[in-house]
C-alpha cells in the first residue's frame, strides 16, 4: 500500500510577520501579510484534501 508523501511546505511552520508598526500604513501592511498567510494556509489545506481524495482507493491509480 502506497501512502502519499506530504510535501514539506505543508508541514513546515510559517513565521509570523515582523512587528514594526509606527503608522496606519504599517498596520495595513501587517494585516495584508496575515491575509496572505491565511490564504496560503487554506490553499495548503485544500491541496491536502485533494491529495487524500485522489488516494481514497490506496496505492497508485495509473493503469
């Protein structure tokens, strides 16, 4: 039985954006970076779901 290998980028922790907030623009930039990280995390989760759904039968599906 073959198990899918989970890519390292899906399991590696993401660092928090740096905190050098001195203006509203810096705060908006920080929020934008957090949103980017959130979208990336959701894309990774969707990829894991797709990988697992394609491997429901187990093993290699190529004919």
